[in-house]
């Protein structure tokens, strides 16, 4: 049989290309990062006694994420960091996760009966719980640990308590870029101030930080600025949100009776007046009634962010929610006379 030179040449070329591709793929496989091996995660064990829930996992190093709202805990659920107080009962769900939140265990679920039968379930705004809604870009538990350490070390004279609107203002601890740093330095650096703002926090998350998380520890700040509630707007009613804010003020007062609380009305949001703005006004009307109670001074500076037609412009809040540097300047200047009076020092000049 006589071979065809053209066929032979093609076969040789094909073989060479095949070997080259194999070598290339092999090198790429060697260079590629090793994929983590699957981890056998034990299902968490949920126990409860006298309205207090504890969750454990037998897998060493496992991260437990849980929920109290009947949802299945996913990678963005809140981390279990301390026993959960549920005197009114409820549904607790939990899963164990690897540190990168990519592998998870089977679901654990427990129904907790109320200590006193027949009592209505409290609104979610008042049930203390952690959160992890911005994972992986934002580590809520890590910020909590940093704040506890900072407060313990600094023993601040002034604290700010809130959500991302407060977090982006400035000050320590620093874990993200801060929009209002220049304003913060001018008004608050010399006053030994710590920023207790967290991205995506709701009233129930602040309650956990103050109560179970004990962020104030043994410190007794002279004043606390509180502005929280906007992240509850889409899921809770006006009375529910107002009650969550009231309980936060109460928690601060219980831990430090001498601390003077400057409670700010929830800031307006959205480019123009709408139903959500109206809801904020209704909440603030309830919060205003706390003025004079348990060392609370109520102040609504919301109108300062609006133009003559009631609109918010991008130079004040570029996303119509979080202040720009100019917006933080408006906040600080509008609050300064009242805050200086509560601190007993001279107002910072604009």
C-alpha cells in the first residue's frame, strides 16, 4: 500500500497540534488556582431554653449564618455571634458555611414557643438580629469587632449610631472610603468621636449591636447622635419603625443614663416628594414625641437638604439617599448648635 504524502503531512501536523494543545492545557491546569475541596459541614444544632436560643456546629471553624424571618439563610444571612433572645418565640433557621460562604450544610430549623402563651409576635424592627446583606464586599461581623475594640480603647466622648448614611460620614474605625471625612475632621476629630454606622443596618441590627453585641461596653459617652430607620422603609409600618428607634434610644439610656441623646429625624430620600417621603414624615412625627424623655433631644434637619420645591439635588445626595461631601457639611452645620450645647463646648464655626 502506498501512502499519500499529503495525507501523511496532514496527519503529522494534526498530531503536533494535538500535542501542543495538550501541553498548553496541562500548563494552564498547573497554573490555575487550586479549587477548594468540598467540606463536609455538619448541620447546626439549635437549642433553646427559657426564650434564649443557642446554635452550635460540630464542624471546626464552620461559620453559622441564621435567620429569624422564616427565610432560608444564604451567603448574605446574618452571622451567629451570641445567644439569641426570643422571649416571644419565633422560627429560627440556620446553616453552617465555609469561611468563603461558598459551601453550606443542610438546613436546621426550630420553632420556639413564646414564654407567655398568647402574646402577639413583636414587629421585626424590635427583634435584635445580625445581618450580612452586603457580603462579600462588606464584612458586618468584622466591623462589629473593630468597633468594639475602638470604643473600648478610645472611650469616646461622642458616638454616631446609624446605617450607611452615618458610616460614610467619617471617623474611626476606617474600613471603607468615607465621603464626609473632611467635614468629620473639622467638627468631630477633636471631640474624640467614634462612628458606629453600618451599611444596610436596620433598627433590629442596631438593637443587636447595643444589646447582644454590647458595642458600648463600659463606655459612657457624653452624647450620642442617632439616625436610623431608612432601611426599614420598604418592609415595616410607620409605628413599627418608630418603635424600633425608640428602643434604640432606650438601650443607650439603659447603658449610660448620663449620655445625652441627639435623635435625628430620618433624612428625606428620593429626588422629589413622594409616598416614601410622606412615610418618613409620619415616622418623624412620632419620634418628635420622644423629645425630653430619658435624655433625648429630637432634631429634624431634613428640610436643610431640600431646595425650594422640596427636591433633593445630586450635589447634596448623588444617589438621593447618601450625602455628598457638601451634604455632610449641611448635616454638621445644621446640627452643630444643638450638639455643642449637649456636649457643653463651643460650637465649631462653619
